[in-house]
């Protein structure tokens, strides 16, 4: 079905290709519709928990209301920790677990990483198989090279087994009392959890908010093997920070989950709200565009869930199901004009295919391809070959529906970046936070103007 988003060619300095991304972003800017911005790239997309993804997030804040948090994975590798950074969103903290976190009741009951456990546990493998995940090419997400994993609780965890030895807060999104656009007093909210359903067992979990505990009824995890989305509406507190998740181990036995449980991803939306949301789908340091394409293709139905959730939750909040995918790459390895365009084509073709498979309107999906910033120092072949790569990308974009290319060097040549001290102190392969923010804001604002 046709819509009014169109696919005319851009006529803006520094841009080439389709105007679809501009038109989608303009509808959000006018508060007429919503958009989910999804970012993909190498280390520059989320450098130091910020990068171009953080810059795009801040630029979108200047345009419109934030209707949802990003979609975060059930868990990440790298140990028990909390992740913060603008790549996640202002005022948000995401708490996740390490593998085999042991309960106070003994070593039998543990919270595990889904992808790690699936290698040897047939029950956990039901979910990674349903997602078609290539366990040897797991993507990294968010910042600091945190690899996607998901959470798995085996059937030895039940309402009599306490996992945390203290009042730990894990597996949740924290909305700060100040500085968090998603923390709106008394707002109508929705918790969304993408989880596994198993062929055996009688597992369950509850959506839960706290510090004042509020919880949903039990959500069963039987009826699989497949992946499903559970939603629960709640009212935000009148004041203060609060947490949203599914792990009730710190709140008492009434809220304990019962295994088997697998949480693939989770997010929070504001109901009856138009605006934007940002999710970093992949941030894989040191990877060439070929390697990024390999990982997008290896995500298989996990990519489906990112795309489906970005659209379904937007519609649930009042939007039409629009997405703009921002792809940044090029500085790693020995990129050529042919490799750059060929592999961005692979990434875009796979996302378009998965978008259509999950019911998305193809005209509500657009792409902004950004060859990494110019440099004055010699970094691989990027210094010498970047101009030829950009020229090839511009020519390629002219024949790609819904795809535009942005050349950072038009508004910000390398000499300008150097003069403004926007290169990172560790080298020109990365930028400072100010550099990422300024360049990203110029891209988004110029496109929307």
C-alpha cells in the first residue's frame, strides 16, 4: 500500500539518494507520527558509550519527544554490571548479569547467559534455534563491545529458590528521577519483554516495577518452542527514580520467576505518545563492512525481533511503524569502493527482507549510510581511499529505494575536525563526544530542514 512518505531524490549538499529518511523524520519532527532510529556500525557507532549513535540520539531529542527506551538484550557478556551512556539514553541505566550467577540456596540454581548455555543445554537451545542464531557470530551491542547473549533460567529456579545473596537489582532498566525524558510523572507506560516459550516445563515470570513494588500476573513460558512478546501496562510513579524488569529475586518470593525462562530483549514505552526511540542494534569494534554484513546475516530471526519490536511497540504507542536505520562503517581494514557498496547492500537487503517478513510496510523503512569521518592521519587505506568510496556510495545510492548517503566531509572536512579538537586523544579513528554530537546533529538537522 502506498503512503505519502515518497522516494524522491535528495537535493541537499552532503547527501545523495532517496528522500525517504528525510520524510519519515519530518513526520516525527511535526509530531504527526513516530520513528524508531536503529543504529549499526563498528566502534564509532558507540565509542565510549556514545559515538555516532549517541550523537544521533541527542539530535533526535532536539526534534521530538522520546516515546520509548531502546530495546535492550536480556543480558550481555562481560560480567555482572550496569551499563550507562547516551547510546542507551539519557537518565537510563541497564543492569545485566554474568554467566552462572550463583544463588544463596546453592550452586544448582543459577542465572545463565542464554547463548552460552545453549551450546550444552537442549532446553536453552530451543530458543536460540527458534531465533536461528549463529552462536559463533554473535553481534556486539550497546557500548564497550558487550556481546548479545540473552538471559536463561533453568527449571531448578522456582518460588522457593532465592538467587541473589543480597537485595541486588539485576535484569532491569532504571529510569532516573532527573535527566530522564522517559521518567514522566504518572504517565501511562508499558513494559515489553520478548521471551522464550518452551516445549516442556511450567515456567513463568512477572513484569515488575519498583522501588514501590508493582507487578503483573504470571506470564507462562510454556507452549513453544518459539519467541513471543509479553506486555504489561502500568502507571509511572508521581516522583523519584524507578526500575522496570522481570527479575523479582530482590523483591521476595511472590515475585520470583520459575524456570525455564529465557528473556531475549526488553523495553519500556509511553502509551499514547508520538515521537522517537533509538536502539543500537550492533556495535562491533574493529570490524570491516564485510564483517558487519556477516554478523547482520548471522542474526537471522534475532534481527526479526529487533525489527518487529521496534515497529509493534511504536504502533502500540500511537505511531504508524516507521524506522530509519543509520549505518556507519568504513575505517577498518582495506575498504574499497566495491567492498563498501557491496556489503552495505548486503546489510540493507537483509534488513529489508526481515522487515517484510515480519509485516513491515517497505515504504516506512529508510536508511542513512554514513562513511566514517575523514582523517588527516594514515589509518589503513581510509585516508587515501575515502573520497573514492564516498563517490561510489553516492552513485550507488541513486538507484537504491529508501537509501541515502551522507558525506561528513562536506560540512566537516578533516582540517575542520582537527582544528576543533574533535579527534579522540587516542587517535583519529574515533572522535570526542563533542565531535560525534556536532557531526550527528548536523546530519539530522540538515536532512530534516
